[in-house]
């Protein structure tokens, strides 16, 4: 990120590749990040190709991607522990791709998931250092996560990524666990 203007200086962030880079998509991701940060006295707004992270004291910091956002929030990368398995399901009603993208970035930082598939988006693999590599594949038809507790992670993802106000069903809305 450029220190003077806050503009991105590299390849597109993985969330832009898989979920879109337009102002509406970025605004939706900022709102979803705010839901995950509820109670932490932090606010996220879209800003110049990235996000602006603001504290309760008014201090603000521009970040270019969700990876940088979660690093700035202070979540240290956590290595996943245990055998990695895929859990997949069909596209649920009320699916919010932008909320799913935010949840996945936080879950990857927490070590909950190491890869994911997003319907009509593609595949993203998360490195142990917090980096991500995305491949746009519009043929992906299911929601999937790879991780040590993939079934629980998938349930958490589906609960968070539903249209706000839509009943949660059987899954409780939980923030990815920090390890």
C-alpha cells in the first residue's frame, strides 16, 4: 500500500479476484467486517481500493486487503492443527458472498481454514504466513472449506454469510475461533 495515498501497489487482493472489486462489493465487505469486530470499538469503511480501519479514539489506518485488515486488528496468524479435510455444501438460500469472504479471511488468520471454494467465484488457498492465492473459477458450484475442523467451520461460515435478518436455522452465528 502506498503510504502517501493508501492506494494499492500490487496484484489484486484475493477478495477482489473472487468476490469483485467494485465500490458496492467493498462496502458490503466493510460492513461484514464491522459485524465481526462488534464489541471491539473498531470501525471499517471502504476507502480508495481498500479499507480504512478506525479506532474509537479517531485514529485511522488504511489497509489494502482483508489480510492486512486482520493483521492490523491484531490477530496473529495461527497455524492450523490437525488433519485437513474438506467440507462442502450446495449454495444456500440467502448467501452473501461478501460476508463469506470477510469471514474466510478472519478464519484463515485464526488457523480455522487453509483453503476455500466460493460458488461462481473460485478457490483461495491461505498460506501459513497469512498470504493468500486465489484462482477465479466460475464453474465452482459449492461452498467448501478445508481445515482441521471443516464441518464446524463450514457451519460457522454459512451462519455468518446469510442475508442479515434471515433466520439462522440450526447453526449458531459464531466468529472464527482464535487458536
